[in-house]
């Protein structure tokens, strides 16, 4: 009977663990949808560079989050019914979902390192694509215009980026305009406050903060939602699955 | 007597030809050197009202350019913002109160600048225009693997492996009991 009690204890642990896993899965599903929706509209920075697996990871996490939810519910019934076959199916399904979720976490955090490990990639992309005629150029230009307006910043590290390197923008508009007009401080009616001050780079007329801090913080926030949260779920599910395997062997 | 008069005149002569400071404008601007232009500070306001000439010399090719009567020295007054009536022609844009932007320079070249106000000259200022490298020279490869990436990758890879092995063992032992 000791064995039976042990099995009973394992069953209770499994049921509670699976309830918790179901809740975690739904939360992952929700958070991954938030990342995929990209409220800050920074996807083009990742998309044009080809390092967009933060968002690919979020799509995978939408699938795995919901799958964890469904499979965990199934696991509750499999444990309560003390059925070997069902427990085995539960284990196999959970392992498959586990592997997909691992892929999502790892790839999201790796591509985040590529994108915002330092400011070089974002800076080079800005200099190459801002004001460029191509489709990618249009995307990057729109994104940067929005960021500069919302965050009140100019350039990646600072407006110096625009004069420290040549760029597509400087080829088209230099030397009359050293930096885009979106770098200029504006009135509430969106008129440029002081065009001459902005043109020569006087601090009263131009934003002096760089935009990289904002871009890095947003992309990192997305990444932590997918990779660190996914990682914590996987650590919990790891131990749950080991317990489920012990339970299966005792059935 | 004559010696004293000569001495006095000598002093006046030195004072008249005193050299005043000339610096690049560094106050409150992003940069004073661009690829094709440079922003110079203004002559001291003690010379207010007098017309300024600028003489600059490309130190490489020894090409001299003189711009005559480019602006009158502004009055002494407390610091204010930029006055918003610029003068423009093909050669320059004047920023009153702040500095003077010398346009149409060659990039990556050293120039020597000197103001001439009547008989007074400023000290010569050596300044180099920027030679901005191409953006293609920025290295945008993977900068470094962050701690987060290493931890997540290593721990998850190990966990996946353990689970896979454990599942195989479970199947093996589970079935052999039947």
C-alpha cells in the first residue's frame, strides 16, 4: 500500500503541476501575442536586417503556449485516470512542445544579441536605408521618423552619427542638410521650432539624445517576454515531466 | 624727449596690432566641423560695429581665399538665443551672435583661418574639415554573446537532452516490466 500512497502523492503533484502549467501556457500565449503585435512598431529594424527571430520566436510561443495549455489539461485527466497509454501520449506531446519552446527561447535571445548587443547594426542600417528609395529604405525611413518624433531623439548614439559617417541621406541631401529634419525640435503644431538652429546643430533646435537606448530597451523587453519567461516555464515543466515519467513507471 | 615719444608710439602700435583670439565655435552646437564647412567663433565684442574680413588658406595646396566685409562684429550683450534673420548668398549663411559658418570647403582638408578687422588680425586658427568614412566600414557582426543568451542556450540544451534520455529510459524500463 506504501507504493499506492506514493503513486497517490505523485498523482496529486502531477495534477497540481499540470493546472499550473496550463495557466503558464495561457500567459505565454498572451505575452507572445503582445510581442507579435509589436505595439512599438520596430519590426522593420529586425526584418530588414534578417535578424527577426524575436518575432519568429513569439509566433512559435503563441503555438507552444496554447499547446502547453491543452496538453496540461489532458495530462490532468491522464493522471487521474491512471492510464499508462494516456500518460505516455502526454509525455511524448509535452516533449515535442518542450523542444519547440526551447527553440523559440534560444533563437529570440540570440537574435536580440545580434540586433542590440551594441549600436553598430542599428547605426549602419540607419545610415544605409534612411531616405533610400528601396522598399526596405521606405520601411526604415518610416520607422525612424516615428521613433525620432515619439522619443525626441536623433541618430543612433547621437546626431554625430550623421556627420561621423557618410550615408544615403548625406549623398542625397548633404551638405545642405547634415541630418534629417525629424531631428529638429518642433512646436505643438509640428512646425520646426527653429530651422536655422537645427541646421547648424545648435542644441536649442535639435534633439541631442540618441535613439538607440529606446530601440534597445523595446527589443530587449520583447526578448525577455519570450525567452526568459519561456525559460522559466521550461524549467518548471522539466521537473514536472521527470515526475510524470516516475509516475508512468509506477503505473 | 624723442625716446619717450617713440616709446609711447611704440606702445600704441603694439596695441593697435594686438591679435585677438579665434576659436572654433564649441558652445552648444553638436559639432563645429563638418565635411564641407566649419563654424568659427566671433571676434570679441570690443570691436563691435566694425566690418570683418576672413582670410583662409588651404595648408595643403596653399590656396588663399579672402572674404571681404562678411559681417559687422556684433554688440556686447548678454547671451541670447539665435536671432532668426539669416543672410544668405552663394558663399555663406550668417549666424548672428553665435559664429560664422565658412562654406564650400573641401573635405578632409586642413585650413588656416584668420579674421581681419580694420588693422587688427586674429590669431591664426588651424582646423580640419571632416573626412567621414563610409557607413559600410561599420562592423555590424555579432558583438558578443550576452550572459542571458549563454545561460538560456546551455541550460535549455542540457534540459532537452536529459528529458530525451529520460523518456527513452522510461519507455525501456516501463515496457520491460510488462
